[in-house]
């Protein structure tokens, strides 16, 4: 994908995809409902705490990139939003969009994890069906939307990752804890040195006390 998404844009898009498939009665979505969806503590990795302004900005970005649209529906006080993923990614259907939603919302996953976590969005009959949808995403006509990572480097199984965001934007950057202070010198060595000096001074003082005074 040439025009990569920010992390909030990807989170908002993932929520729109998820809610359309899982709870169509609440789709399209208002900003308030999208804020709640973005900030869910379940089925999200990482968990975020977006303000309305953050989601507003994410929706504006998605609209500029032709991935979302605002609707004014009769009987609704607030405007609602829907995704345009099918128009933006022609050829993708519910299986691919379900996988894309889950990868976007929950980060890298194995085939087994994807099959389990997409069940509410699109039930895959078996692992090969998941792999077939993943193959369409990794070989998408205008560029791969998902990347494959073989086992290794701490991974026991192959995983798949969404390519909708830049690598640095795939998750919020957590503050790096300060490195522990390194002592300027080993404390034990320093104390032993001070003790040796004191013992030498005490021995010299005792020797001077035992010596007879000069006549």
C-alpha cells in the first residue's frame, strides 16, 4: 500500500471493518461509538485510550485517503462513518477483510489464531481456507497488504502482519525506562580501601603511644 496509515487511522479502519461484520445493526458508526470501539480492552493489542479529537483526526485522514466516508442519515443527530475498503481494495471479499481487520486490531498472528479470532466476522471452515485468504492478501495486485514471517527469532510458528501501517507505526512507542545508574567504582573495593587506611592510621597512633617520650 503506497499511502500508509497512521496507527490511529488503522485502528479506526479496523474497528469499522469489525463492527460492519460483527454487529451490522450498529454500523455505520458515530464518532462516539468509534471512540468506544477503538478503546476496547478486549480484542485489541495494544489497548489505547483515544480522545474524541484523536478519532476525529483519524477519520479525517481515512477520508482523505478514500478509505472512509461520512454519512448524514435521516433520523440520526450525528453524522456516521463507514469504511470504503471494498472500493479501495477491489477484489477483496469478506474473508480477506475479516483477516485484515483482525491483523490491524490485534497485531501479528498465526493461522490458528486468525481462524479463532475471525470467527465472529467470518467463520473459516479450516486452516487451508485461512491460508488461501492470506495468500490473496500477500499477493494483492497493487502490492502486498500482509507480510509472512517464518518461524525463528523467538517465534515458534509462522506469523502474518498487516502492511497498512509503516513498521514504526504498527504500535504506539512506549517510553524506554532509564538505564540503571552504574556506580563510578565498586563500592566494596572503596570501603575496603578506606578501612585499610584507617587501620594503618590506628596502628601508627598505637605505636606512637607505646614509644617512650624523648628525654
